[in-house]
C-alpha cells in the first residue's frame, strides 16, 4: 500500500500545472501572444500620448518625465513604479516573442516544404510572414531604443535628466530617424494585423464584429504610428528644437 501511494504521488507530482500545460499547446501560446500584445498596445498608446508633450516645450516635457518617476508616491519609493513597469513590460515582451518564435517553428515543422501554387489560404500566410519579420525589426528596435534614450549608450549627446534635449539631439541626425521611422512603420503593420488576430484568439470576434474589429485595429495602428512619427518629423522640420 505504501509503495502504491508513493507511485501515485510521483505520478501526480509529474503532472504539469494547468498554466504550464496550457503553454505547451498552440492555443495557449496564441492566447499569451494576444494578451501580452494588447497590454503592449495599451502601453504604446499611453507612451505615444506622453511623447506628444514635447510640443509644449522643454519645461513641460522634462516635468512629465520627472512625474513618471514619482508615480505611486508616497506608497512607492522613488522610481519604483518605473522599475515595476519595466519588469512587467519586459516579461510581456519575452513571453510574446518566445510564443511567436515557438509557434513559427511548429508551423515550419508541420509544413517543411513551400507551396508551389498559392491558394487563398496560402496567400494569407503573407500577413504571418510580415508579422514575423516585423517582430524581429521591433525586437531589435527595442534594444536600440533602450540603449539610445534610456541608458544613453547609443546617444553621444545624452545628458542625464534632460529628456527633451536628448530627444532633440537624437533626431537631428539622419540615421536615428531612419531607424525610428522604419520601426514605427513596422509597428503599425504589426498592430493592424495583430489586433484582429488577438480578438479572434481571445474569442471576441465573430461574423458581425469582424468589420468593427478591423476598423478599431487599423485606427489604433494609424494613430499610434503617426503619433510616434510626429516627434522625429517635427525635430527634422525645426518645429521642435
């Protein structure tokens, strides 16, 4: 009897938790991609709106940057909110790209040979292909963006605390503008298709809602993309200096 109970305990102990079991499935990975993607879209929308405060001048923009470090006081100490936000977003990015990579590998293993003739379903793979390469571009951009305007490593004119000056100094050179514009265009395409895909994955889409979901996704993509592009374009045009 004791040996039987021991074997049962081992069997039960070997069973993965529901979360781990869900992660091993394609449905679970798609759900993780959808939920983390929507979280990042919400952050991007708020981040974009904050960036537009640069049009009110250096005092307002630097004050806004300082406010971000004081969110949660006195409950949270110093810049704890920013660190918590970075950890949460960092985990979201890791989970999102890990799930995307693993799903891509599964898709390649399931269909190791390319199609000879494109059918309607196969043509839809163009969006998936674009999402994959767009995701790679965005991942590389995130690394560069953190080194550029957060750590200041990639910005030779970086001055700690002078957020307005760092942004203006960055976008007065052509190559940061090229990197930024390409990344924002990739972001727009990613959001446009990703929002619709996330709605389908999470079960919010049906035949009647398809058109509305596509409109919302496209609107978000255009607003966020243009909102982010407004800053480098304004610096290049001399409207912000």
